[in-house]
C-alpha cells in the first residue's frame, strides 16, 4: 500500500515537472510569436503639409534680428520694469517724454514686458549708471550678459 502511494506520488511529480517544462516552452513560443508580429507591424504612415504665410516667416526673422541687436551677449543692462503691456507702455512714454535716459528698450520675454536702460560693456560702468537710475527707479537692477 505504501509502495503504491510512493509510485503514485512519483507519477504525479513527474507529470507536474513535465507540465512545467511544457509551460516554459509555451511561454517562450508565445514570446517569439508576439515579437514576430510586433516587428512586422507598422504605425500609420502619412504626410503632413503645413501651409505657412511668408509674412509669419519674415516676422520671425525680424524678431530674431531685433533681439540680437538689442541685447547682444557680453553687455550689461539695467532693468527698471517687469510687468504688463499697459503699465510698460505708459512708463515707456513717460521716460521718452522726460528724455532723461539714453538707450531705453521695451521688450517682451514670456510672460512679461520689460524696460531696460543702456548697454554697458563693463560692470563698473553699469554700476555707475545704476546709482543714477536708482534715484528715479529704486527697484532697478543690473542684468548680467548671457
């Protein structure tokens, strides 16, 4: 009786081991099958055509040129304003009417409009001008070159 149980358990064990080997082979075959179909499947192919007005291209080139001229690297400048267009425009008109400062620039850098005064090659020169500018605009500060 015990001998029959041992034979029965051995048979069950052998079947389980062979089933596990079969499952490993089945997983491997499934893996190969999936990789085969993935490698031969393609996403949608198409052609996109963008129609762009030449005015936009010209405007972008002009903006690049203006930015390059206004704030070239290697020059210090003093920033006196950072805010909305309406406030900046009003302040810019006041500065122009007073004619107190030379080289005043009104620019837009997302998301704010900025007013900057001067282009200074040396930091010492920028600091001297900053002292004068701070009398009118106490929150002014020097921007380092790029």
